[in-house]
C-alpha cells in the first residue's frame, strides 16, 4: 500500500469530538466489521473491541487527560488517528 492510499483511508475515518471528554464517536469508511484499538502514547493498549456497521461510540470518561492513538482495521485496510482526551 502506498502512502497516498494510506492517507486516503485515514481521511475517510471520522472521529469526533476531538478533543473528547466523555464519548468519542467513530464513523468507519466502509460498512462491515473490524477491530478498534486505542493506545496511549507509551504504547499501552487501553481498549480493543470489535465493531459492526458504520459507527460506534467509545467511552473515554475514565481515560486520563492526554493524547491517544486509535487504530481501526478491517480485512483490507488499517487507519490510525490521534485524538485528545480533556
């Protein structure tokens, strides 16, 4: 996969609000199922869930304030984005 393809996939993944304080909404680029994983910047996995459909919500109210990475993967592609918890 070239850089341009990766950029395109990342732009199709929508997360909001960013920064978040309670719930993070995730809209996926394609329907179906896949895996959502959240990491802190030290690489510690904080969440690992399977999604079904086009959207899901993640409760971040117990996450300490800071920056995080969210990784979304299905059978064909992977997207990673940063988000902030206030």
